C-alpha cells in the first residue's frame, strides 16, 4: 500500500482529529521554557538607553559614569558596535529591495522615541537600569516628521543619507479604467484610514547569546519565529560561518510577525556577546515592546469604484499609502504589493488601477503583523458597504451580485492572481444562513423603533497562504526512527503558539502507524533550513515536508519488514508500532526490531537497502495556496456612550483539509479578537512631537474576555492541490475581522446618518460623529 | 507609580502589618472604615452594604478582583486618581478623612481633601488612617455608574448619586459627584439644589445632567475628549438620578 | 544600595529563605530565587495578569508586590497546582481539554486566577466568568477556549466536591 493520498499509507487516525496538544502539560503547569527562563553561569543582563526625542542630534553622550558603576561590566554605543554591520536586511529580502540605513545603535542622531543609543551589561537587570541613569546625554532636538500623509513632501529627512522620506512608490495603470469610469452608471470615491496598532504578544522580545571563543561557537536562545533567520543574521554580522551558530528553539510566547526578523537590539546583543565572551541576556520590558519593537497597520487607501446599473462592479482605482516608521523590521521599507494585488478579493473586478507608496517617519518602525497586507480587505469590505448604501442595495445583496463562486474557478483576477479551490460565495451563504440574516433585519427594525441601534456587518476575504517563492517556498524535515522504534522529527519551523509540536506529530504518526507519544519534535539547531513560522504556511509547507519525510521512512520500514517477514511490501501495514501482514496479525515485527535491524544488522537488510532508518525531504510549495472566509457579525451601539457590544460573531471558512480542527478554530479566534481589538480598542498613538502616548497596557487596550463574543464557526472543506489538501489559515481572522466589525457599527449608525471611514471606532469617535450628524 | 518608573522613593513603609488600620466600625450615625481595609472587604461586607450602599455599588468597578484583593480603601483615596471610584463616594457623601502624624490626629473634610490629580491635602508627614462616612438614615436610594473602554479599566467618566426622600415623595437631600471630568471628584450643587424640594415624579433627569456638567471644565486625554466626558457625564447623571430616585421610592417608610 | 533583607516564605509547599534587596519584586524573587519560572512577566505594570500567584489564599499580581512584603506568607504558583506525580489539577486539565492555550505565556497566571476564583465562586455564569477573567490578558486564543475551560472546570470541580 503506497498510495499517497491525504492519509498516505496509513489510516487517518490523527489528521482531521482535534487531538489534545502535546505542548499543554508543560505549559499549563508553568514548566514551559521561554527565553527569560534560560539561566547560564556568569550570565550578564542587558538594558538599553533609549531616545527621549523623535528626532534630534546627540550633542554629547558620556558613558564613563555608567561604565564605572559597581556591577556593570560593559557599556556599548554605536562607536563600538555599528561598524560590524553593513546592513539590517533580512536574509530573505530581494536583492534589489531598498534598504534602511544600517545603524544598529543610534549614531550621532536619534530617529524615533525609543531609538536604542547605548547597551549596558551588568550583573542584574536592576543594576543595568540603574546604570542607564548614569549615562549623560544631551540632545539638540530637531523637527520630527510624524504625519505620514505629509512625510513625502517634508524638508525634514528621517534618514538624511537616503535623501528622501519616500521609501518606495509603485504604480500600475489600467488602460481601460478611464473608459470604464466614464461609462459607468455610478462612480463612488472614498478614503479609508487604518490606525497604528501593535502586535503585542504576551511575551516581549528577548535573546540570550553566548560566544565561546575557544570552541568557535555561538549559542543563542531567543524568542523567535525563525531560528534559521537568526542563525543567518548572527553569522553574517559576527563574521562567522552558519555552522558555528546554534540557535536553540524553546517555547515562544507569541509573535504575530514581530519576531520573524532580527531586530537592532538583538544584533547589538549578539555583537556584545562576542565582545565579552560570557552569556548575555536581554529581555525587553513591555514599555520597550510598545515603543520600540514594531508597529503596524498605518494605512490610507483611496478607492474609486465603478458599478453599473445592475450593481455589478466594473472596476476600481486604489491609491495606497503606508507608514514604515523609522526602522521597519527586516531592514527595508514596507511593500504594498500584496495589498494591491489582493484588493479584488473574492469579487469579480475586471479592471484595477493602483498606486502604492510608503514613507519613513520618525516613529516606531513598521513590522509584519498578522496579514500585513490586510488593508486591502479593510478598504474593500468597507467600500462594498459604502457603495451598497449609495446605490440603495442591501450590502448582502450587493455582495451576492459580485462574489465569485466555485463554478467560476479557476478565476484570474485583474491583478493576475489565479484562484482555485476556494469557495467565496459558499462561505458567504453559510455565514448569513448561520446568522439568519433576514430575521436579523427584522430584529434590527424592531429594535430601532424603541431607540436601540443594532447593526450587521459582513466581510469576505481571500487569504494568500503558504507563499511558495524563493527562500520561503520550501521546508525541510527529517524523520528518524531510533533504535528503540521511537521517532525524532527535525523541522525548520519556529512554532510560537501554532501547535506544530502536535500537528506535525499528527501527520507523522499517521504515516508511520505509531502513537503520538512515540514522537519527539525538534526545532532550531540541527534542523533543515526553513523560513520559520509565519505567513500561514506551516500546515502546507512544513506539513508537506513532514509528510514526505515520513513517507520516505515508511517505505524503508516496509522494505526491511518485508525482508524480515518474508512478505511483499505491498501486503504490509503498520499499526500501533507493529508492521504486520494484512490479514495475519500474528505475522508481525515491531518498529524497534526493524530499526535495530537497520542500525545493527546489515546482513539482514534487503539488497539495495542501506542501513539506518531516517529520511530527509524538502517540500516545495506551489506559488500560493488560497484559503477564504466570510465573517458576519452583529452589534449594538449605545448612542449615548458610543460603547459597542458585539452580539454574535460568525466565521464561515474554507482552509481545506484541517489537520486539527481545534487548532484551526483557535487560530481563527485569536485573529478575530485581534481584529476586534483593531476595530474598537487598540490604538498606538503619538503626539505631534512624536512622543508615544500608549506605553502601557492600560493605554494600549487589547480585548479582554469581557469584550469578546462567543465565536461561531462554519467549516467548508475544499482540498488544495497540495498532498495533504491543506491550506493556511493563521492570519485570516485578523484580516477579515476589522471591517466586519466596522461595517456592523456603520450599519447600526446608518439611520443616524453616521458613516465612519477611520478605524478605530472608539466611543469618542462614535459620540462625536453622532453629535456632528445631529448638528 | 514605581512600576511605571514615575516615582522613586528612597524609603518605603509597608503598612500591611498595621492591623489596627483594617477595620469597619459603626459609630454615632456614621461608618468609620480603616485606611488599610481591603477593597474586596469593603465590597462584600454586609454592614457596609447596609450603611453606605454607595461603597458597595462602586467597588465592583475597581479594576479586577486580583487588584481588589490587595488594594485598600485608604490607598485609593490617598492616591487620588481623578478616575477613581472611592474618592468620588467620599466627595458625594461629604465624608471626613482622619489623618495622623507624630503631631497628632486631625480631620479633613472631603471638599478640602482632594486638590487635584494625585494631589491631596495630606502633609508630607501625614498618614490617612480612616474615613468616616455619613450614613443616610432615611428613605434613601443610591446609584453609581461609570463608563470605561473595557471591563475593569479606569473610568472615562462616572457619577455617584444619593437621593433621600421625606415621608412622602419629595426629595429632601441630593448628592451628585462626578469622576473623570475634572482633576478631582466634583459635586454638582446646582443640580442638587434643583432636586431638593422636588417630587420624584417631577424630576427632569436630563436637565439634572445638563446642570451638573455645565460649570465643569473637562479634560482631554487619549481615551476620551473633554467633549465626550461632558456629554456622557450628563447622560450618566441623568441615568443615576433616575435610578437613585427609583430605589429611594422603593424603600418602606419606617 | 540598601542592605539585603532576609525573607522567608513557603512556595508551593517548600520553605524558601533568601536575602534580597528591598526593591526586588515578588515576581522576580519567585522566578530567580525559588526557580518557579512559571511566573511570567508580561508587563510588570499590573495590567496583564501573567504574573498572578496565590498569596495566602488570594490571587494577586506578584509584579506589584515586593518580596519582602510576602515574607512569612504562603505562595502558590501554577507549578504548585499540579500533583507531585505530574497530574494536572482540574483547571489545568480543563485548559488542555478545551484548547485554552496556544503559546502558553499567559497560561500559568490564568490557571492560578481561575483556581482561586472557582474556590470562592464554584458556580459562575458565563458573564461572571468573563468579568473574572478580564484581568488576565491573552493574545493568542481569543478567550474562546479559556471561557470553555472555566465552565468545564467548574462543572468537574463541583462533581469532585470542590477545587482542591
């Protein structure tokens, strides 16, 4: 039996089941191992002196008093460290990508509040922070560039060496568009803004590094999504070979994109580690995380959309601007290419013209955050409701007239994306059916007659997952059966909450016919190269690699067992760790015996089979694997206070074959709640001088359990073209949720002539808009 | 304050061991609560609920239960955050603050105690030791309302209201105190005066909200604008006045 | 710098004695001196709840207390809720059953909070559960699995005669 369907050679005992997680026993008992739990003899602790100004010259910095303080071992500034690093670029950046200046520490001037200026290493974090107060520094403040909408025209330069605040600007003209607009029944133009948000994982950034000069070896532990990216960067900036760097991957407390690339502080730590040749540890505190890790989602999109008399979308022009801050993560300014190319989403839209640009400002650098391009869904779904209102059609009906359904596939968008195996129309219908949309409209009308404002919002998206290009396009896995029949799996991922320790084991266990207890999962040092975990790629790409490696081992197991059992491979199956002849369960041999034969008894091996029992495989993903979802939610808005209560939240999603449905729902829920946060609660704010105003969790407000509704799920399963039939799903919740919520709020407020085009819809924004509408 | 690196005292005195300050005593028509009495105790104590209902109504709004396990009523009052609940109750009821130092003990009236955000009339060598809350003995009803961004957050704006009726349905005494509008809790004397002598059925709650906010100068911050606090403050006053009146009218005459 | 002060406290049933600076937080003392690294620091500002421990029977934020303030007290962390044989307490088991965690960083503080809460409120309704959880932030789960875990733990604890 060597069929390579979704279950491979074995019965699908684990894939498709909501298997309880392998990670949990240690995590629920407080025995996880996060980077701050790493304690090494002689370890020094780091703290950074950070800029108090958004833009200023450093007139003087004197570290002598700090260096002299008891308990302080070293103080580093740009003078000691910067010359080692000629680029902040991530190893996977396109060669021709623009580059931000490579200042590891601020050198002569500071470019955002929080810009790291000096690094102190001391016996404890307490002492290191004491030492920061002994660093004497004088600033000459300069006029900062804070407003991203005017940054490109400002004479003040965030990075003088670049000569411009414009990071990049790309456009595409659709030559049909002006004719389409001229002939259209209606053309509507609206501009939408999304505000600054922060990834805000529960665990801040952190790193421990230990350079042993006589071993010629660097050991690193970090809160990271990508141990291999960290390996490559550490090697590059320290002038080491990648074989000299060992990144040990432990438990990571969330990231959502913040920890995929190596930041300036981590680079500074690595350089300092080489200098002192003792273990050094830096654990970021929450204030630092909110002002210096990364921010996201500062986007503005102007949309002009043309529709005909039947409410069919004919085309659109979008003009997009995003803020990259001072030091965008990964060493290059943000790219809008995914944003513009995904703009059509799940709707037929034959013509699209677009421009996208990004600017630098003296604020916190932009980093990846769960669906970094999602402004396309935010703007598009808000625009759908806007246009529907303008032409007098219910927003559901307007979507029905334009949404793509299965029978139109494969479908090629105006931006050249080819959709296959997706179900936009089907998820739309499932979601509104779960709500009972017609019934809700009746409830809404009844409520309005007693002065209560209820609203419904819809948001449909296509999620481009598992991007299969370049360094991101493949993952490798090695599956090895040890001499006692238990299995080690080595894979290049960086699981930080995605449950890969469990889901990868499910895949391998199914192929090898063993229990999940028999499998140990390894990430980091010693694993094959992989980009890491992010971009909704693990089920397809890492899962694909694990599957292929396990199938390779399975074939060898069967060949050896066939020799031992004097049977044909095709007649054998593996179950509960035993290989047996189909129909004759007593004729069997354990995996331990097979393994022992492979390692210790070469005479007993069949001809042409080498010793050992492991297989390494690399899975190349197709260019992209689309998943899709429709979100529908209802809310009530209290017009007196502007408080919004979400009543029901429904997600109908199609992520293909689910490895673990419980994990899928958990990923969706987490993304949805981040999206609710972005729509209603979370705002990272700066004042006009570039001072961050939200530096604590009492100011940057993420939803608590009291703010979230029960999330209801509908699942549609349309397998992808990949061997397991899986698709990515991790980012979708955060992509579709913000406009779903804002559409619901606007629907509730429509009768009051209020329509919000800016996120977040805070109580103040709502009350102010209501007062203005009544005036 | 220390966790936010805003305060770096040279010396810190831990009062947790001073058990005499943890007490609830009914004395001569008032309720004397020791400064170290935990917030969760204040919120759960039946004597407090009976004698000073505003304290019981306000307590659930204070942060989260883990905070209320350690936080104290004296701590909240002495800290004087403009959005805090207990200072508002103190001001609403004209409570007296008992303050001690090596020089002796004195009492400070609520109206004089709160001077501004995080600023009180406590001298640098003085310790708040107890709060003496007047007990409204007649037919009275109370309401405490606040609006916050999320459950348990600092209030954007809030109000404490007490209404006492005479033997029929006329208001004999009214107290309205607002939090989160100015830098310290403020009473609403114009609205209170308008309520006294009015029959419950004739109360124009909306007008009371307007009167209460009119003289106040609200503050902007990142969570809410001054205008928001004014509008929503007025709304909460009207809701709380209605609720307190209703509760007062439901009390059986003795 | 101040002279170290001797503190003694019982942590998860074991006596710990150490000399610490007055300014050392209880959270850091537990992590560094008692090696209960399950106490996590998510904000050090008292806002996230990841550092929640049980102090003399009550759930408190260990980042907002100094170690010296807890001298003489009994502290329980998530490590102390599990059995010596590795068995999970009813709350920990429910979190696992209901997928109440993903990255696990907020989890020890939550498990402690819920254990303390259910000991005092054995039969909470869903809205009461939401309020009780509102002082513990989670960024991964969207709270769905967590709320379900609390409901399940309450039911099972009731059948077993209470949270142990």
